[in-house]
C-alpha cells in the first residue's frame, strides 16, 4: 500500500503542476478581462476576478464583432462538414476498395502533410488570384475541404471493421454508399469526432491564410480582426483580454466536452465494436 502511494503522489504532483502551468495563462486572461484597467496594474495583483461581466462584453459595443464571429463560425462549420465528407469517402476507398496504386495513393496523400504550407503560398496566391477568389468566403473554405490527416484516420478506422459487415449489406442489395453512411461511419464515431474537432480548431485559429488572401473586413475571421484589434488597444489590457477570451472560449469549451473522444481517436482505438 505504501509503495502505491509512493508512486501515485509524484504522479499526482506532476499532473497538478502541469495543469497549473498550462491553465494559469487562461485563468489570468479571465481575471484581466473582468477587471477594470486600473486594477490590472495593482501591486500586488488581484488574483480573483470580479463578477462583473460588463468589461467583458464592452468589447462588443460599437464594433462589428458579431459579423466576425459569424464569419469564423460559418467558415469553421462548413470546413468541418466538407472535410468529413471528403475524408470519409477517400478513407473508405483506400481501406476497402481494391485498385491499382492503392498503397501509392495513400503514401502520396500522407506525403502532402510533409510539405510546408509556406513553401507553396506564392503559387497558391497566384492561382487563387486568377480564379478571382480573393476576398471571398470560398478562399477560406475550399482549400481546406480535404485533409490528409482526416483521410488517414478514417482509413485506419475502416480497416478495423470486419469484412462480414459489408458482405451482409451486399447480400441484402445495399450499395457501397449505404454501407458507408449507415454502418461504417456510425461505428467510426471516435474518428468522426476527432477529425471534426481538429478541423474545427484549425479553421477557428486560422490566421496567416485569411490575412494574406483577404483584406475585406466583411469576410475576415475573428483571428485576423483580433490581431488588428490588439494593435489598436495594446495599452488597454482588459479590452485585449476580453477579445482574446471571446475568441478562445469556444475552443476551450469544445475541448473539455470532447477530450475523451479526442484521446480515443488519436489512440486509434477500435471503431466502437464490442466482441
């Protein structure tokens, strides 16, 4: 019993230390967002936030933040839906359909993950400019409608499904698409959840791409506007913290609600099959 405690105490201490290390910046953003400007510079600082949410929502007054939030949510949600469709279809084709060059195709798709985005940014800009897609929602969505990591994760999950499932559907006259949408995808919930969350977080935090491809505030997402906002209000720490908190809050909430599914999908656990 004593040996167990000797092992557990250092583990708990390490976990608590890491939680404090990573959680304190978020907590401090909350504190500064809810305090008045004069309270931020107090010594010693106030570590407890005031339960006054007026400073937090004051950042929304007299601005177009509702439009920027709508842009970000719309871009993120549409990107997730497109990635799920393309990843599921491609992942199923690479896992179940036998065709010449199947393994080579998989390697080529995975190889795209090794290409730095900055290396092809200039030719991408030229192509998008010639297609007249600059300053549109399409330029912020379509280039990210397919995801190599999503294809790979769906492929790996679909490979865990017994072949007998498809054979049973085929005997009943079901099509490949029927099997995919009614059988395979519901069983691959961890993959669906993980790909959705990773894609949503990536789309929500996207900064460099919309910064280069758009200069119209009406189509720009929150992160680009936030950078401009912080340069304007750099002396007003509570306003900056309020803006950061509004941009950060959805990601934090989603992560805490779905962290179990993220771990399950990233660990490559079975697709919900119970023996």
